[in-house]
C-alpha cells in the first residue's frame, strides 16, 4: 500500500482550547500525483517525435543532399508525424471514454462484422511488419450480436489484435475469435505465441503509458494507451478484460461482454 497522508487543521475556539480536525487526503494526493505523471508522460511522448522531426528539418536545410537521401529523411519525418497523430487520436479517444460512463449510440452489432473488420486491419499490419510470414487465424464463433457502441467495440478488439500482431514474431501465430459462455455472455479472445508477459507486469498493463519494454513498444509503433482504451471500453459495456500470459509461451486477452442476442444456436 501507499503511505497515508493526513491533513491536520487546528482551530482555537476558546481560550486555551483547540479543536483538532483531521482529514485523510491520501486519495486526493494520489490522484494529483497520477495527473502529474500523466502530463509528464504525454509531454515526453510528444517531444520525442518532435525532436526527431526538428533534427531532420535542420539536416535538410543545412546539408546538400542527394535526391534519394532527401526522400529517405522525408519518409522518416512522415513516420514521426504519423506517430504523433496516432498518439493524439488515442489521447482523444481515452479522454472521451473517461468523460462519460456509458457507450454512445448503443446498438446490436454482429460479432462476425467486428472480427472481420478488426481482422482485416490486423492482417494489413501483419503484412507490413512481418512480410506476410505471420499466421493470423480468424476463427468465427456462433452467429450472434452484442449490444454496444460499434466504434468502441471495434477499437477494443482492434487494439488487442494489433498488439498480438506487433509483439509476436514473424514465425509466430495469432488467433482471434469469439465464443458463447454460460448465460449467453460473449467472449472475444485474441491469443498469440509471442514473448508473453511476466506475472509482475500483468496488474499494471492497462495503466496509461505502462509498457513492459519501453523502447521495443515504441519502435513497434505503440502509444502505450491501447490496453487502457480496451479496459475502458470493456467497463463501459458492463464487461471486463482478462489477461493470461506465460513468459516465453504467449498471451491470451479476453474481452468479456454481457449477454448477446444469439441468432443461430449451435448444437453442443
Ligand atoms: P502499446 O502501445 O505499448 O502496445 P498497450 O497499452 O497496448 O500499449 O500495451 C501495454 C504493454 O503491454 C505493451 O507495451 C507491451 O509491453 C505489453 N503487451 C500488450 N500486448 C501484448 C502481447 N500480445 N504480447 C506481449 N506483450 C504485450
């Protein structure tokens, strides 16, 4: 636990008499410390790509470069600008999710559509990162619809899938799908044969900007906000995010959602 912080106020209310008021301000101080950490993190995440871009601009302005070199520097600058854009998009998403407790425009969404759409994006990323070598398997479950905000659910499943693709090496395998649980609850799962996550990191994984391996996560294009977004989406939908992982074996992320509208019952 954290040390307790007590605020003490002393009121002299009569000659020689004082009233002592104590108030536990531990949670207030913790919230304030978290806010400061968050601002420091955001500033740092924005400053690094900016520094790189500024450096390349200076290079382009001062050095006589061949056309191929110019093109190379411009491409590196584009990548850094893209990184900042993704970061700002994720920050806005997170701030919207934290601002209201319920999903906007809740509707019935077909599980198959969510998996297909998120899967298509993940496949495109896998092709770029792993030259089409990684095995990505989409395993459809029973025909059903889940209640929720389409965009939010898509970004949650998309985040889990892109993480799996990014952290799993080219020779590895990523599988995603959904299944029906007791009481018609639905579970989307994404499982990979990646590096796995040591148990001590698991409880903190959904914190904003928490990364197991800072530099590797950044190199792979992560903002450090993905799992925080997934957790918020899960909670807003009355569900939860479960993480299981074994170091050196792989990880499974499960997005549990409340009872679905089952369209076709499969026989057990
Ligand atoms: P990031 O943008 O860094 O991926 P996330 O919030 O999505 O941020 O994930 C937090 C951290 O959890 C990552 O930096 C990575 O260390 C770890 N992680 C997430 N998904 C996986 C995975 N499938 N396999 C191994 N590590 C993972």
